[in-house]
C-alpha cells in the first residue's frame, strides 16, 4: 500500500545515515593513508630529481671525510668538464666563511639565502643525502628557505657547502616530518658510527655519526665550523610532535 509521510521520512533518514557512514569511513581511510601517500609522492619526486642530477653528472667517487682536498681529481676531470669553475668557487666560498668566522651566520634571513651564485650547476639540486639508518634519501637544496625545506633537505646559507675538506661544516636542515612524509622525523634512530652519505656534483662523501645534542634555537655557535674538522651537521626541530 502507499507509504505514509512518516515512513518516507524514516527511509530518507536511513539513506542519509548510510551516505554519512560511508563518507566517514572513506574520510577515515584517507586520513590513515595520508602519510603513506605523501611519502610515496615525495619519494617519486626525489627519484625524479636525483635521476636528472645523475644524468647531468655521469661519474662519482667515494671519499672518506677529511680526504677531500677541495680539488677535482685528475682521474675524473674529463668527466666533469665545465664544472671546474663552480668547484673552485665553492672551495673559495668555504675558505672565506672559515676565515671570517662565519660573520654572516646570524639570523633567519642569512640561512635562507643561496650562499653564492651557483653558475655552472647542471641541476636544480646540489646533490642528495642518504641516511640508511633512517631509511631516507632526500634532494639537497642550497639555501634553507620554505620552498626548499618543503621539497627536501636544505643546506643553510652562511654554512659550508658539502664538498668536504678541513675547516668545513655543512649544516643540513630537514623538517621533523612534514605533511605526513618523514624527512628527518626519525633522527633519534641515529647512533654513533651510523653512515651518512652526501653526493654532490663531483663525488660521494661518507660521514659517520659522532654525537647528538639538543640546542637552543639561537645557538648558532653550536653548528659552526670546528677548527681542523671536516663535518656535516643535521638540524631539525625537537621534540617531534
């Protein structure tokens, strides 16, 4: 027989409840999967950037910290024609900031800047960083502004560029997790002797974790060059929220 208005309203309510329930389940699944999706997208973009970088620089060699002289080896010179002037400029820059005691390393604006004009760089990135213990590989951008930090790891301006050599300390910043992707989220997993690899346009440098410390936001001295050392410092927020 014909349905009453009351029964029709009841049926409509059931339909809306089902729709609302389905939406809530879908939204819940979306929230649960969001970090994984963001990580996949970040890894895909990182792979694209690194692939382009590797094609631009066909050969790499691995050196231990302290063994890099800041000069291109004769064995590899023919493979990186056109980049020697950039390598020389980077070496001069690293020497300059060491000799003037990083006088420009003093505020947020200074660390966001690209340290020097990187003429001759064949890629939009300076290289990439790999940290096996954290399970990450990130593109390296010179200058720690918001755009670079969102896309990968960033080399602080007024700090050394990561080419190795005595009296250098390249400070590399990464988010403590960003929009679901990990970045430097798991930095506390690092233990002494864990390996960190940095590939620049000329070679791959291997560093090993020595220590970790929590510092105040304005304690720039804690991340400056240390006399005679060839260092990399990883920098992120603490604690992880």
